[in-house]
C-alpha cells in the first residue's frame, strides 16, 4: 500500500534521514522505532508531506506522493496525527471531530465514522461539548486519533501516541490502535515504547541517526540481540 | 442526568444555540426597523446610518479577519472601489447604483483574488503589512486617476428622490433601511458560514495551519475564498456609503482611517464572533462622530486617541472582546 524507497530528508542542511526504504501492506501495522533524534518523526512527516523529501520516492497505492502538498496527501486517504496532536483548543470536541469529517461532501459519509470513533473512545462522547483545551492528555490523544479517523483514512500515521499520557490510558490507546487495524485501516506507528508496539505490530524498523539499522517482522525484531540489549533492556 | 445514548449525537445538528442566535438577530433587526419612529433628529439619524453601515462593514471584515484569521488593514481598497465604481458608472453612464454596486463588488472580488494570490503565501504579520502598503498605493492611484476625478473626487448630480437611483435629498431614512438591510445580509452570511464546511475550514486555518492541512484543508484556497466574500460585501457597503454622502474623494473613502473603522469594531467587539462587529461599531462609530462634531473637522484626532485607549483596555481586560461581557449577565449554555 505504502512504498518508501531511498528516502532522504533534512532540515536546514542537517541530514535527518538517509536512504530509508520500507513498505507497508494493506491491513498491516508497521512500527518505526529508535532513540530520540533518530529520525522517526521525520519519516512520518515526510510521508505526510509536512517535510519535503530531498530524494527518493514515496508511493501510495502505486501513485507517487512525494511532491504533493500535505492536504492533498490527506485527501488520498492518509491521515497524520502529529506528536503535538494539534487539536483546535478553543473548539469543542464535537467541532474538532466535525472538522475531520469535512473531507467528505456527502452528509452520510461525514456522519458514518462517528459511531466507530465513539466506540473506540467512549470518553469522547461524554466530552462532546467541552472545549478541546479542557481535556486531559490522554483524552486529547484520543480526540486527535478520532479526528483523523473522521477523514475515513485507509492509512493512519501516528506519531508517539503514548507520549505524555498517564500509564493507565496508554494501554487503552494501544488497544484502540489494534482495533483501528481490525477495522481494516493500515497503520504506520512511530513509538518509543517498543515492547507495547511490537506486541501489536506486524513489522518494525529501527532507525539510528537517520538510517535503518534493524528491519523485519515484529518477532524478528523482538528476537534481534542488539534490539534486546539496546531497546528492550533485556 | 442524560440517558446513555445508543445513537451518537450527530456532529452536524441544528442546535438550540443556533436557533437562539437567529431569534436574537430577528428581535434586534425588528427593533432597529422600528427605531426611526422614535428618532426625528437628522444628526442622530446620520450617526445611526453610519453605525449600522460600519457594523455591516466590520462583519464583512470579520469573515476574513475573524474567522480565517487574515488581518487586513487595507479594506478601504474594497470599500473605495465599491464607492467609486458605483458613483462613476452612474455619473458617466447612467447605470443605476443597484447594478453599479454589483459591478463594484465584482471588481473588488477580482482584486481581492489578484492580491491574495501573492499575499496569502505570506504568513501572519507580513500579510497585514502587505494590505496596508497596497491600500496606500491604491489611494495614490485613485487620487491621480482621471475617471475618479483625482483629488477633487466625484459628486453625484442632483436628482429627484427615487429608489431606483438611490437619491433622496430631504430624508436619510431610505439610507437607514438600506444600511440595515445590508447589515442583516452580512449577519446572515456570517451566521450561515459559521455552520458550513467553509466556515469550519477557515477557523481551522486561523487556529492551526498544520492541523488544518492534516485534515485535508487547502489553506491557500480557504484564504482566497474568505477574502472574496469579505471584499464583496465591503464593496457593496462602499456603494451604499457613496450614495448616502453623495460626494466622495480619495481620503473620504480610501484612506487608512477607513480601514481602521472597518477593522476596529470587530477587534473591539470580539474578533471571530457573530455579534462582536456590531457591538464594536455601536461603541466606536457614534464616538467618532461625536468627537468630530464637538471639536470640528477631523475631531483633532481625539477619536483616534480614544480608539487606541479602548483597544488597549479591551486587550488587557477582555481579550475576547466586548461580546464576552454578555456572558457576565447571560449564563453560557450549550
């Protein structure tokens, strides 16, 4: 579904990614892991069109997307939830969700994903008419994912969804991600929490200073001795 | 308490809040329609017309500045185009002002798009600066053009009272209802926009460009559309104003002062709100007219000093504008 080939990207002369290649098949969860500054977020931002690719190709369903503006990539069916969540703080939960839905013109298409979102995150239903700014960190993450799901994506890109969330809710977020995949949505997940991520992932890549150092199925990556010592603390 | 819902509440509902807004607007419009029965004084009538006209203008400005967050301090360009085109078409070709206003509005829309094309790639403050510079350039162009009468301006010929030509020598009343009609129209446009996809997208662009893009919003096109709607109604109001005062020159319809009078009411009253522009105009416009009449001429700039103090006070005490004072008396409901 998504194919990334020899991708390079950088900010102001700094190389953030060099020769990164991977693919995600429909219905899969791919985890992108690595230490801080390894380039995990840059992978997502480049695929989402937020950061320009310097070289290499990105194809989605066989069509090149590496030179498209961010909003056009979203319209193709890829939703990006950035690390900072970027909710509209002075809008209600309902209006945040509504903004996600406007990608579709028909009213029925816009209302349809709401039931799924509220089933995944029942807390949001209680908070529908509260301002997004008044939500807790975990609820804000739920809303950010929910808002992205309102665009009815085929590929969901999540950047550190567990960051800044109390531990009890982290499990809930990961459960939700699994359930999103069960609904047929492909997931590209950037995470620091490797143990939890590998538990739900099909495949994983591990980045170090902008390059892929380990790649394989979740089981292979979990069994890799270097990963065990450096990332899983075993 | 509320029953657990089995069917999720729709995300697009005609909420009681919106119904209430419409009811309040209807009551206000009715009251304003009856107000002239109680006002005989020409001076007061003059202030009322200007207040309602600038409430409408600021409401139009608010569509771009308030909802979409693109702060223009050059709306005098659209206002001036509306005024000049309407008057010039009438004086030179005998085209009725009703059509002249539409022509002026169409030209203003084209100009707004032409200016937006380069300017909306500029972020934040740079856009605002560009609008000021463009408006100043336009002022010079108009002051030196022939069809505008140059610095002397254009005078409407004396004609018998008629709704077709919008000429009324003895009474200001028709202009009052013209301004009120326009104010109602811009309010309704704003009210509708608030509940449409465009309105949501514009507010998203205002709140967070990156987030808007991640939801598929074409930021550039959103700014262009908001700007076009805003310019359209600003130019129509310019045409109404020109026929109300029956004489226009570059400084009276295209100066920076006009841009301020268009933008400040919304800023003072509550930027990006439905009632902010009107509330701001009720405070600012009569004050400007009163200081002008007491001190003569331009009012020695006292109105500008008071504007400055008011804007500073509101940004310190009530950053959400005068409209937020209402919630001191009326409890907030969903």
